[in-house]
C-alpha cells in the first residue's frame, strides 16, 4: 500500500509541475482503432477537455470474452512536448463468458480463467501517447493493475499497445 501511495503522490507532483498542453490529434474529439494486449480488440477515445478523456475498449482477454474496459484519463505534458504525453487514471473492467487461458492457469485456483460467467474489477492505468502533428492518429502504450472483485478477489497486470484514428 505504501508503494501505491508513493506512486500516486509522484503523479500528483508531476501534474502540479507540468500543466498539460495536450490535445487530441488536430484537436479532434473522437478516435477509434485497435488495441493489442489486455484486451485485444477495438478501442475508442473521447476528449472531454484538452487534458482529460474517456477511453474504452472491447475484446478478448484473460478476464473474459468479451471484456469491456472504460477509463477516465488525465494527460500531462511531462515531457514538455506537443506530441508525447503521459497519462493516467482509474477505470473499470467487466468480463463475460469464458476467459482466454493465459499464464494465470499455473496458479491452480488463483486464476481469473476458471469457468465462465461474469467478472468485475477496477483498474489503474498509466501510459504514454504519441500524437504526430501531420496526421490525425494517436499511438499509445499503457500498463496498469487490475483488481478483480467479482466473482472473487484477484489481481493482475494489464498491458496494451494500440493506435487510434481521429474523425472530423
């Protein structure tokens, strides 16, 4: 718990010291694309403010097929760049049906993948996005922690890379 508090305090310091100048590519609000990782499937993002956005994804995952994830993200100009930004935020994930069987099976009973059904959890995510000035695209890589609480308490690491195209 100490480490979570320390990470959160560091992110708050960065946020206070580096106000964001980040915008969606070409100041467009809606983007959609693909994500590979947790989950692997489709992704969308809607910018609420110049430094805040809602991000969602749906696809296959160790947490269920389908898995639906929604995150509220804050973007920081931590790199003093108009094209690279750090982001972080809380989110939620739900999974339905059979889960993909990844390395978690080796834990014998400590897996998200046992049986079908409904799964629910919360997550914290941190990532870096790249928004080239010349095209309405966003490329990103993110990592975070998933804490599942239904049907039972389990934790896991989420990692994803992806690309979104922004529409007028």
